[in-house]
C-alpha cells in the first residue's frame, strides 16, 4: 500500500462540513431550544415534532425533498440561484443546509433539555440582580447549560460525520466539493478498493472514538452539577 | 415617611389576587397568611416578576408600575432585591462572584453599601471563595441576602426566607434581617406563613386571605384585635409590647424591661441596657385577678388595667378573650366560667398576671 496514493480530501471535507454544520446549528438551534424550553404556546408541540422529524425520516426521503427544494427551481434553490447565479444542489453550501436539517434534533434536544433543567429560577434571580434578559442568558443560563452545549456539539458533529443518504441525494459525489468520507468509502467498496476503504473506515472510527472520549472526559471533570 | 403603595388585580385559573395596600416602610412590613392566600404572587407583582394587568405600584416618589399609563418597569430596571424561598444562588459562581453579580450591575452613583460592609454585617467573610453548594443552609441564606442587599435596593423582598431552615438556624438568621432594617434602613417586605418569625421584625402587618387583604396596620394593634382571631394563628394572639431593656438580674437569670414606666420581667436576653426589646405576651399566658393586686403569688409580672372589651362568648370553646388597657392593649384568654364567676364587665379594674417564664423567645413554628 502506497500511503501517498491515499486521497485524504474526503476526510478534510467531512471535518469541514461537520464543523460548519455544528457552528450554524449552535447559532440557529440555541434560540429554538430556548423558545421550546420556556414557551407555553400551543405551537410548541408542533415545533417539537418538526424538529424531531429527521430522527425518524429515512435519509433518502429527507434528501429527496431537499434535492427538490435546493434545485435551481426549488423554493430555496430558485431564489438562491437568481441571487448568486448558481444552484445549491450538488454544492458544499447545499450540503451544509442539508446537514443542518438532518442534525437539527441532535443539537436542539440536548440544549432544550439543559435549558429546562436550569429553569426559570436562576434567571429570575439574575433579573432581580439588575441583569437584563440577554445578560442573564449569557452570564447565568448559558454557563449553567454548559453540559448541554457540549453534548449538542458532540452529537451534532458526530451525526454529521456519519451521514450518507442525505449527502448522496443532495451532494452527489464531486471530489473536493461534496465527496465526503462516507461517500468515498462507499465508492471504494463499489470499485473493490478494499484496502483504501479499510484505512478510511478505521481512521473515521478512531477519530470518532477519540472525540467522544475527549468530550466525556471533559464532561466528567466539569465542576458543574446542574440537575 | 416613605410609603409603599401597591394595587394589583390579577386572575389566574382558580385564583384571584385583588389587593390595595398603602403602608409605611419604616420598620419592616410583614405579609402573613396561610399557604395559597396569594402572598408570593403579591411579592412577585411587587418585584415585577409578574405583571398584573390592572395595577399600580410605587415606593416613595418612584412609580414602578401604572397600568393606566401603560407604565411597567421590568425587574432589572427596578431597585428591588428579592430573597427567594429556594435561594437560587448561582451554582457556577463562587460566593464572592454571587455577591458581586448584582453589585457590578448597579450604577456606582446608586450604590449605598459597600462590599466589605455587607460581608461583615452578614458574617460571610470566611466563605467568599467557596462554591454555594459547599455552604451550610444558614450561610447560603446569608449569601442570598447579601447578594440582594448589594444592589442597593429601595425595596427588599423576602419570600419565606426561613422556611427551608432548621428552627435552630432561624434564630441565627433573623437578627441579620433585623439589622438590615435597623442599620442599613432598607425597606423590607417579608412574607411568611409563620407569625412567630415576623413578631420581632415587623412594624406593619398585612393579613391576607384568599387573595385579598383582610387587615393592614401596626402589628401590635392587629395582634390584639379580637375580630382577627380566626385570621391570625389563635395561639399567637396577644399583645406585642415595644419595651426597653432596663437592667439584668443575673443571679435570677432575668432581664428587666420597661414600657410606659411599667416594669416587666423576662428570661435573660443578651442585650444592653437601653436597647429596644419587643415582648410578645400571648393571650393564653395572661390570667386576671380582681379586688386588688395579688399579694402573695409566684407570678412576677402584675399589670393594672381596665377591661376594654370581652370577646364573643358564643360557641362551644371553653375560653373567651378579654381585652385590657394596661397602657397598651393586652389580651387575656380565660375560661367563660371565670368570666362568670368573677362577674367581669367592660370598664372594670383588674390585675393581669403574666409569668415571666412565659415570655421567652421562641421561633419554633
């Protein structure tokens, strides 16, 4: 086996995709989770069910809808194309959008759980100590929900690493743009390149395990016990 | 005199709060009532944690809420301190950071107390670098109080602050709260379902029942009002006398106090001569003598007075309340049989006997 022949492009692309996805999801998922944790609205259950959909939908179904939506004539792809001149399907940006939807519950649910565990008590205390709502969120609720954030990041990252069906439907298999590691391995197996598939698979396995191990170790050492 | 004015009307499923209060803030205001009477809701409305759709609220010249003008200051814009029943110390911060949380958010021009002063007053200097979870219940309580005080509140609200504490620790916390009132001059509203807690503290009492104010006034007047017997814990009914320490008799373990020139013996209290001391004389501890002062009795405290009124003698209870004027109101709970035997009537001159031993401080509720 000639190691220099090994194409590491898919690995970097995968890490980039997972990283960007987690970042976007933390920004978008936090307000959703916060709202879900504190609202008394009747719409709550509808939103909760929608957020959880990617958990039960076959990735191909989600991928199919996304392909249609992101295409040059789709509800997202159309306006995007007229704005930027290029379609979303089969691009990295399209892949990020797809991954965000696909991994949404893995980020929102732990955050929601953490915010619910913190509860209204510490927030009211912070308000009574002259902290504005935003101040109280940043200085009290967020640190108290730190474990939730950690869990959300790990699950979101790991779940994006492992996605296959949605990527295949939306991203296709364009080296350097949408060819992530799971697709590359599938490719190699298809063309009977078992040696490369073995190395990539082992690499992914090892990487995932190390990340999880790291996070659980940090989580255990965290001085906070919020229950 | 600084006044607290509050008028709230708010309806929840199965509960309605409808109050209109005006009370002086010198000396603490105690809100008393049984669980579910709306005390905590009232406190939350005062703090701005709940917004009553119809209401107004202000302290001194400041208006914090006036729905007729659609004015509502959110909690963090009010100079209000809130000591929660469940404390709510920030678990992720040290005691010092908990104390500094509100202080650092208080504009320097509004700060009236400094960190060292409050830490010293509350005796929490030795725990500053610990996490709240490593403190005893009493220490946590004092940190929660200090954290609120350091925001220099114009109004400090206490929601059942002693209910989570062992009764031995309660006696340790109350003097701190009294000091806030006496030394720092912070207007206090103190909610409790245990009258015993507020007897030493409050000057004004608000009695609540089913979301309404049943009575409001000076605590000593309300406690001696026969018509509030049903609203106030009957066993707490009696006279509250603001006396001064006149001297000690260590050989007998007694402290002598005076009110209106009359002496009263109580079990020894570690106070200096001249200090104010509030003595609670329960109606059930007072007995009456007619026909001249009792000459040979073990009872140390004998007060001369006149019968002002005699309570309702109907019902099956064997006892009836007699209200005397001994320079201040005094209640005696005696048997109907005695009233009949002695032929007691309004205006009659009698002598009230109170055992000194009955006048000990007791915070068990």
